[in-house]
């Protein structure tokens, strides 16, 4: 059966909402139990592995899904039955926030190419945010929609989410002494603009602050780590698609994250999302 982008995206987000219900239930019992080390060297928690396995099993069973890739597994897993779309996930973004009970997310990108896939091949993206309540934000056909997720069911909150024109908050990862001089100069500019610092250590929670209040989030290039920390396929493309669809911009410091193609599935990139004027200012400061 041939599935359209919209049908596949709907089925994927329905499944991810369902999994989010299960994930929410088990988080309390899997806060610090360590599992192994993931392909990019991060310590995995039992919750990372549990979420990854649940997503893989349920997404690969969908008609339109041909493969599943994730930050938690080395290689792409193919579906038994083929399917024209491919899902790439960060199952639990910011999972080190589990121990201190802070925000975390699940990030999803749907591609019409098997990963490693270009930003052009991204056809829909979404994330779940496990905060005081569970919400889901999706970007399909250029429209950003926010839902409340309760026990696996979605209720529409806002259709046509847009980033506020006036920037309100900023947050940047990496140790300050490891920032490059040009990036540190840009941060001084942002501070002069009287934005409020918001940094929580989970990209999707921090990016959602920016979607809600306007501003800029970034995990920059570092002096000894020019590639930054975050992964292009699992974190960069999806959050870029969502923020750009909401009227903002994304960048790796020089160009939109959606113009980039990872040569390796787990490739990292400096990552910035936010109001277009701030992203343009960043790019000219770093040039
Ligand atoms: P994980 O996906 O392994 O959790 O790492 C990604 C991440 O947690 C992002 O969500 C967050 O922006 C960043 O790392 C925080 O890094 P740092 O601890 O260096 O501030």
C-alpha cells in the first residue's frame, strides 16, 4: 500500500504520542540505572534503551515506514516490509536531566531518503516534551502544531505556532572557556540586547523556550571541538524544520542546518535556532 507524506506523518506522530505515554510511566523507575555507551560515546540510561526499543518496534510496524535510525543505535534498522519513508529519532533527548527531574524530549524526523539523509529529504518533524505536562510539536507542510499528550492521546492546543517577533530568551551550551572569541563576542551582543538566560541542558526543552518566548538557542563550535556536540540527523534537522516552519531560522554558524547532509549517520554539528535577525547576526559575527 502506498502511503502519502501526510498519512505517514500522522501515523508516526500518533505512534510517538502512544510511546510517550508508556515512557512517562516508566521514567520514575529508570532514572539512574546505566545501560551502555551509545554510538557517539554518551552514557546510555535504561530509559534511553527502553524508549529506543519501543519506538523501533512500533514505528517499523507502520505501513509507510521503511527504516528506523536512532542516536542510540549504530546502524539503520530496516523494516521487514519496505516503505517509502524513513524515521530518525533521538529517543530521549537530554536524558541526563532524568536524575535531577528536569525537562527531556523525544525528537523525530521523517525523511523520504534512507539515512544518512539530507535536510532536503526531511518531509516532517516533531518532538515530545516531557515537562510538567507532556506536549508534542509537529511541523508538516510548513505548519507547526502543538498538542497536549495525555496517556498517549493527543489534544490540539495551537495550530499555526509562530515564533514571537520580539526575542525574549537565550541559552548556549558548552563550557564558556571553550567558546571561540567570535562566538563569545556574539553572546555579549545578545546579553546587551537584554534577553533573559534560559538553559536547561535538554536541547528540545531549550528550543521550545525559544519557540514560546522568541530568542536564540545554540550549542556552538568549541575551541577543541569545532563540530560541537549535537547530532545533525537526530537533533539538527528536526529542530531546524520546526523553527524554520514557525518563521524562525536555523544555522550551523554559516548556513541553514536543512542545507546540510551528514556523511556519517552520527555526524555532529554546531546548532543554532531562533529569530531570523539573531541567526543572521550570528552568521555575520562568525564569518
Ligand atoms: P543526549 O541526547 O545524549 O542527551 O545529549 C544531547 C544534550 O543533552 C542536548 O539535549 C543538550 O542541549 C546538550 O546535550 C547538553 O549538553 P551539556 O551538558 O554540555 O550542556
